C-alpha cells in the first residue's frame, strides 16, 4: 500500500535524491503535467489506479507534502503506444518520443524493472491545485 498524507495517496516522482528534486521542481514550475508508471507496481502494492478528480499529495525528497495535484486523466497502454503528447507533457526536456522512451527504459532497467514494448504502463495527467 502506498503512503497517505492528509488522507490522500502520495505521489513520489522518480527515485530519492537529485532526480526526485528535479521532477518535483518541474511540477511546481508548471512544466510537468504528466507522469508514467508501471502497471505492475500497482499490482504489487495492491493499489487501485488513480482516477480523474482524485487529489494526491506530491511529496519532495524528504517526504514533505509540497503540493496537492488533481488527476485529470489516466490511461493504461502498452509501452509502445505512449504518445508524444503524453511524453512531452512530462516536461523533462526530451526532444522526441524516442529520447523519452530511451530515458524511461534506462530508468526502469536501473531500478530492476526492465520494460518491453508490450509492458503495460499507466499514463497519468494532472494539474497542481495547491502549492504548500
């Protein structure tokens, strides 16, 4: 089960340290309005998918609630079907879908969960509703 803060599920982006700090900063700056996760993580943690209208507590590297986000869309697709529109909304500076895919593949492989073309991923869109 994922952590809860103030009754909301927590959204922790990336891995602790520099990556989480950078990704959280992109959200707070309004540049990152999407993220992608592995469906297998939801299954392992016995968590339901997010849903439109749900609010999540975005936490920074120290686990501090830094903003509240509201989910605006959720879609489960095979990794090969992630669109450039979604990838660009992640706001991480990728210049192409191929660059986004390479970076995400390296990230997931680096944490021990390599992806294949048919791996189910969860594409989440959101907006910040409250900076703390």
